[in-house]
C-alpha cells in the first residue's frame, strides 16, 4: 500500500523512500533571508493557506493514496482503524489515544504562547480564524500521530529484532578450537 502511494506521489523510483525527506532539494534552511522576528506583519490568510498546501502537499498525497483522507482532506477513520489493527499488537498498543491527547495538549499550549499568534489575534475574519484553527488541529494531530508512530516503531523494532539479535550474539557458545 505504501509503495504504491509513494510511487504515485513521488514517481516510479520512489518506492521504499519512506522517511527520506522532501525529495525536492529543499531543506529546512534559513529560507528567503527573513530571520526570526524580522517580519513585523501578520501573513494574510491566503499566504498561510499557500504555505500549508506547499508544506504538506506530499504528506497529503500519501495519506489520500492510502485512503486515510478523502479529496477534501477529511479523515477516513474506518480505513485508518483497519490499517492500525493490522499492526502487531505491541506496536499498535503504543498508539494510545491518551498519548496522542497529551501530545496535542502540549502543542496547543505551545501554540497559544507563540508571540506571532498573540500578535495576529483578531487580524482575520471569523471564517478565516475557524478555518485556520481547523487546519492547525489537523496538522497537530498529524504531527502527534507521526511522532508517536515513529517512536512506537523504533521501540518495536528494537524489542522484536535488535535486542534478540544482540542477545543471540552474547549467549552464543564459542565453536571448538580450530574449527572455523
């Protein structure tokens, strides 16, 4: 499922490139020379939407291709739950709603303290503010899920494969002298 999604979203040679970055040669460098705090004005709603679309286009493509979101960006919870149910129990157990809720709470608290958010409060229409809040919540939930999933996968891989392998090396009996 993922290989097909990556081939569709990134081209036929992209299968297996999960986690390999944006693929467009763009890094998370300094950008267009605007240092932190130099921009005194709030971005327009259109500028924010353009940034979101550009920043999350690849993720959105993959999520749509695997059926986790529809064309409007709405979650397909049935597909998500089916896919998560197909994971090994010990991995899926790490993806608890409680862990995700704590992450989301922390992100909201951090966001509410952002000076730019405070500065730009009230600068958008009510409809724009509602749309921005909705987008923010989608992004926060996505980032919390992917962060929790990444941590759970690493833990599962370590427990299921690395630790048993290391133990097998440690507890292997040495071969008799002279035998290779």
